[in-house]
C-alpha cells in the first residue's frame, strides 16, 4: 500500500513540477465544455464550439490566467552556458644531470649449472 502511495505522490509531484497540472485542468475544462455543448448542439458543432477559443468557460480563463502568472518570476535566469576549464595535467620529462651507461653483465647462479646430486634422492614412501 505504501509503495502505491509513494508512486502516486511521485507522479503528482512530477506533474506539478513540469506544469502538467495546467494540462489536467485544461482537459477537465474541455470535457465539461463539450458535455455542456452536447446538450444544446450537434456533435460537430459542440466540438467546434469547445475548441475554437471564442467561447471559453470560467475554468479555461482561470487556466489561462494561472499559466500567465506562473511564467512571471522574480528569480534571476540561470546560467545558460557552462564554463569548464579543461586543464590537463602537465607531465614534464627532464633529462638526468649525470648519465652513465652500464655494461650488461650476465649473471647466472652457480647452483643451476651444477649436476644433480648422486644417488638420486629417495622419497618418503620409496
């Protein structure tokens, strides 16, 4: 139950943050206007009278006024351009002050060149 309530609250918050509540109210206004116009006019006339913009209802006027006042804000406009400084790390290769070339020496351990011990070692089980 709490999961569904959380989802519902999230949807309501997203609608309010993006201005979707005005779309919901406008849809309600158009639905009630269409229902009211269908009682007196044919379907085609009711649809054209509902959506032509010349016959707004009270809710349509309230939605229009609400949208107009919502757009007016006293907050300064946010920065439109982000400025990033791309400063790559500087790697400097410097030659050593004293350089000596060493002779290559082959070092081979003496114990690797010796012959295996005689007699061969015996294992514990052998």
